[in-house]
């Protein structure tokens, strides 16, 4: 087959405008990540004074140099701590992702103790639990670099405390599933946080810095009157020689990370995975860098999703499935890094034929054991008398039914609008795809703010007409402004990523690499066997 024939002119005003606007959004993403890093970096003098590495240095030392690392939930908690976009700090006081440690793919979670001593914020527990879920789902060792002051008691909410217990439950379930959990104590782990090492299979602790206790010395004194010090109560030496909580003592942060790397190597985790077949592939014939100029920032302006597909698949070659039936729903068979996959994208709303086509396509992908990639850019399913009579509900339900029951890996990218039930049919967050990322221009929600405002405007006018009342135009205008602000304020990718409705915002030009990493992670998990226990590893 010949590569897709593009119609894009990289020198056109439209392309250059799209590119400028997309890159400006990516600059915002980088600036937000840098905001958290800069806040943490302010504590560098304190880390150096204590002979410690900073959290980002710890992560860097743990990972294999030059190997890929997929960052996860980098914007978690953005606009949750405050609605001030210029002051909100993303990251939920933690760094997390999937990376390689001595050639072993692992899930890594690092407490960012440079920010408020690593105190947990609103989304910290959710982020931690989401990473535990990934570790379980893909049978990946879980490595936690611990240094946290625990929950911020000034922000205490009983439901947060109650549901945070799921962190410990999931740690125990990981161990029972036969998936190794490793905690590296760089600093304190107090109160509930003490169960991070307590429920880990292996604990490495830094002498003089690593500590674990159900109550710090000050609280013990206040609660019981007992006089003690932190080292006798919670220190590395005590736990390594008396309590038995610590398996490995380290001289400093660097030594602890070296022990962690060696421990992962000793696990020989890759022996449990059947090697995948050798794959050969061609790079896309079209330049992935051009993706930044393909897509308009206004979701109401259409573009051809096949132009995107052609810049991420091998050789820019694909076979389109039923191209003239339900044409606004694009289904193709292609390969990505030599791995066969199905891809579905949108060139507009989904009509009955498009929904039927997609449902059949999903079933065929499932039959062929072929992963499905969803490039979501749709305002939803078509509405109106003709579409209802054509069975839009029935056919849309077929598509949702097929998506819900796919047994193959599903990877979703929000690359434009993702509204209403169209989000569901395109494997949105509620359908728990294996991986879900957003481009910075993505817009998600039940509908756009303008549509919501017009809907309520019509409802109000109809209600007034039934009552024979006069319409208050000023009141309706104010309601319209409020509704547009309310809906649109919650729909952009930055807001939704802060609430962990995706696993992060990615640069559109990195789409092929991210998809390839995600597909490899899914494939490796399916080839791996584990040795479950009847219960998690119990500490003697």
C-alpha cells in the first residue's frame, strides 16, 4: 500500500496559526510542571544541609539512563487546591510514572517532600491509588520513594481519611497478587503513612533520616506522657535491629537508590514474561511534528482525523474500514511500531451508521485480538427527529455495548471535543480504558457551554409562555453568561487533568511514542505470569 496522501500545506496561514496556538498551550503545560518543580526546588538548601537528594534527583537516580519514562498524572490537583490558575500547584505533591529500573518496567511513586514536607493534598491519595491500580493491571513492581509529613490536618475531611484506607488495601492486594512492592524510606512516614513501609514487601531505609512510626515523639508525649526521641521511636537502626520493619539499611539517599535498583535486578522480574516476537516497522512517511499544525483550537472547526492517523502509524499506511458508510466515523486498521491495531477517530458527530460501523469494527478487533486506539473528537451522537427514527439510541447503544465489553487493550486520546454520550462511545474515562491521555486543546463534558446556555434559554422561554408571563431578558442574559462560564470553565484539558479525568496532557507530536509505550506495557502484561499468594507477604 502507498502512504496516505496528505492535503495539508505546512506553509498555509491556517496551519501556522494552529501550530502557534497548540504550542502556546504546550508552553502552558510545561510552565505548570515547572511551577511545581520550582516550588520544590526552593527547599534544595535544606536537602543539601541534611545530605539528601531532592525528590527529582531521587527519581533520576532510580531510573535507567536513556530509557523511556511515561509520566502519569502530572497535573493532578491543579485547580483543586484553588481556582486561581496563576496560583494552583499541580502534581498533588508527588511524582509518578512508568519507567525502567535495571531493565524492568516498574510503576514509580515519589513523594515530593520539597513541597510542604510532602504533605498529602486533596488528590494525593487518588493519584497513589491510581498508580497502584496500574501496577496491578499490568503486573509491574511498585516502587515508592517515601518522605512525607502525612495528611494536612488543617484540610482534614472525614471522607478523605476513610477512602485513603484503600491505599493500604491495594498495597496488600498487590503483594497477594504476587507483584513486588518496594518502599525506600528517605524521611519520615508517620501515622497512616507508616503502613506504606509496613505493607510493602521490601523496605530500604536511610540511616539517620528514614523513620516510621504510628505517632511522632511529640504526639506520643502529648498522648501518653512518655519521653522518647525520634531515632529510638522510629529510626532506621531501631527498625533494622529491633522491630524488623527494615530489610536494608542505607548510608544515604544515593546508597538507598542503588540498593533499590539492585533489588529490582535480583527479582529477575522479566523471567516471568514470554518474550514478544521480533517486530520490524517503518517510521511514518509524514512528519509527526506537523500534528501541531493540523488541529484547530476551536472544536467547532473540522479537520480530517486521517491526517493525524497518517502521522502516527507505521509508514503512514492504513486500511480504512467501510469508508463510505457512516463516513464521519473513521475506522482503520494499521500498525504502530510493528504492532497491528485498530484505530477509530471522528470527523464530526456520530450518526446511526457510524455507530453501527464502529460497533462491528470493535467486535472484529476483539476477534483478531487487536488493540483499539480511540482518537476522540466528537460533539456526540446526532440528535433530531430523523436520527431518532433511524434508531440513534439503539445504534449508539450497540457502540457503547461493544466498547464496554472489548477484551483487548483500549487506549484513548482526547484530541478535540469529547462531549456527551460520544465520550462514552469513544471509551472515555468512565469506561476505564487501559490508558487515557489528552492533547492540550481537548475539551470534554456533557456539552459545550454555549449549547447548555441555549438549551436553558429555550426551556425558560417555553416555561414563561406556558404561564403567560413576560420573559425577563436581562435575567436570561445573566443566566446565559453564568452557564457558559460554568460549563466551559470545567471542560478544558487543564481543569479535567487536574481532577485526574485522564493520565496526563501530552504533546501531540509525542503521540506515536506515547501510544507505542502504552501498547508495549499492555502487551508485556498479557505475556507475564505471576505467582499469587493466599495473602500479602506478612512481616515476621
